[in-house]
C-alpha cells in the first residue's frame, strides 16, 4: 500500500460511502445489490464497460436460485436451459453418464453481469463502469480509493472482488504472490458454439492431457465450450490455440466434434492466461476479499460463481453489523475469515483435488471405471462441488 499526499485525503462524512467494492463480477455485484437493498451507500468500480464476454462456463448451480430471485433476477421468466444430467469422459473417450442432483442453469455472463449492475443501480448503488481502481489506502478508520483518472473516493469499508488477478494484488502486497514456489500455470479458453448437436439438459466434461473442457447449453440455442489447459500444452504448440486443440484436445473422441465445430465457426475464442490456484487470504490491509480474489478455484470443479455469491451473502450480513456499530472492524475481519473458511474451504479443497486428477489420462480413465461401478461415489463428489441453497 502506498501513502497518499495529505491534500488528497478528503474526510467529509457526506462524501464517505458505507462500502466501496472493487470489481463488478458476480461476487461484487451481488454484494452491491444486497447492501443497497439494506439502505447502505455503496459504490462499485468496474474497469470494463458492460456488456462484455468473460471466460466462464456459465453454469450456475441451482443452490443460488432463491438468492438470485431475492435480489430481483427474474430467473423464472428468463427461459434459461436447465441441466439435470452430466457426462464425464477420459482423454481416450471412456465415459460416465450420471444424473445431476441439484443441477444448474445456463446463463451468459454477457447478460447476467449487466443485469446485476442494472438491479444494483435500481436499488441505489453507484456503479462506475470503465473505472479502474489503482490504489486503496486505509487510514483513520476509512479507505481512500484512487482511480486511474486520479479521482479519489472515501468509504468506511472496502471489498476486493477483482477476480483471479489484478493490479491491486501487487499494490496490497498480497502474500499469495510471494508464495515462493513454482505453481502450475493454466490458460483458459471459451467459445460459444452455434449449430452443434448438443444433448438437451446436459453438462459434459471431457478430459484431455493436462486439462479438461466443459460444455453446457446457454440461452439463445448456444453451447458454451470452455476449457482449461496447462500452459505447457500451449507452449509445446507454438502458442497456437488451434494447433494445441488439434494435437491435444481432439485426441478425446467425444470432444473432437465440438472443437472442429468451434474452429469451423471461425469466431476467435476468448483466452485468459496466468491462472494459478494458490491459496489466498480473505483480508489484506483491511480490504475484505470475495469471489476469485479470495480463492481462485479450479474451474468446472466447484462452481466459482456460486462461491462468489455465497461469500457476498456471508459478507453483507457482517458488513451490516459493522456499519450499524454492532461489531468492531477486528470482529468483522475475524468473523468473515472464520465464516468464509467454514463455508467454502472444504469446497475449494475438493475442487483442487478433483483438478489434480483431471487431465491425467490413466487416472481419469481408472477413476471413471470405478465411478461407473459405484454411482453413490459420483453423487458424493457432485455434492462436494455444489453447496446448499441459501
Ligand atoms: C474456464 C472456466 C470455466 C468456468 N466455468 C464456471 C462455471 O461454469 N460455473 C461457475 O460457477 N464458475 C465457473 N468458473 C469460475 C467463475 O468464472 C469465477 O469463479 C467467477 O467469475 C468469479 O467471479 P468474481 O466476481 O470473483 O470475479 P470476476 O467475474 O472475474 O470479476 C472481477 C471483475 O473485477 C474487475 N476488476 C479487476 N481489477 C479491477 C480494478 N483494479 N478496478 C476495477 N475493476 C477491476 C474485472 O474487470 C472483472 O470484471 C469458470 C472459470 C473458468 C476459468
């Protein structure tokens, strides 16, 4: 954290928000809506401008259904595809078919995120799009946030919902950046496929060497195809996505037709890189972290969007207690950390373990053969990756 010149510190109570949220993905936006609905002054900063596409499988576990409806998302009227079955395959195409207990809905982030931003605004939150926060300073019991344009804002609390990695991780010297070990790095890729013959109400997850790919329907007759691969696969193919897909992913016969369709379609995929799964802290320099900023989970293994929304639900209750003077800042930070770990760390650990197995050709084949004989084990693993309604 850098210190601000005194003339930039404005402490007038009238200018001070109850909460400043940095990052307008599902975690930040759902937190903004809840605080605004509770009558609190909230400001949220999003560096991009809605709508925009993100690399995400866009499968929302139904555990969030009631929560999203309470916030004002008209899920019932949105006519979204609902998934009730899933297929898992090994790199050689050995497959398991199973029912999904809770199941999920397919919704494009291109639609969901602006919808949440609109609901937040309707409830009185200030949402600043195209506004990148470059610094957060805590002094004299309040935060000063500086944006790329040099404007400063004051808030009593600050929440970091800036996703997997952002400039602010370095600004705050977050401990996970100095973990001192060489983590595996991943690259993630997303397509929206049209005109593919995809089975109704199904999520498919197909493994390939050092990675895995999820497919599921989203609204508008499109199929989301998102995958994560060890970056070594990409480097071994001259950093060329099509080459990597041709030589590695398409070795899985169940995945091949979708990627052939994706390449034929010709729309360039959205790609993000430098993904790691290091453990992170829930509070740094008094900034409360949620969503991927608090713990990037192995995608397709633990429903990251659900975990971000779950965290926002936990956090809003504690923030309201703090803002009303019922708990101190120290209690807020400690109780949030405890509650977050209690609710989510088992899920993150399960996601990491599944992620270790996925992408290993022999292990996934053997694992699928075992699961085919022991369906209750599949139910158990699926339960680990989904949570309870809240
Ligand atoms: C390949 C893949 C597939 C996935 N599939 C699924 C799935 O099917 N279901 C599921 O539940 N989860 C899935 N996930 C995980 C899910 O996408 C994430 O967990 C979720 O998007 C995290 O939400 P968030 O709000 O924490 O962060 P994000 O959605 O990443 O939002 C963070 C926001 O912060 C903004 N930001 C960053 N820095 C700043 C700054 N300095 N100032 C202002 N704004 C800033 C960014 O622009 C961004 O909009 C998948 C992930 C991957 C990689």
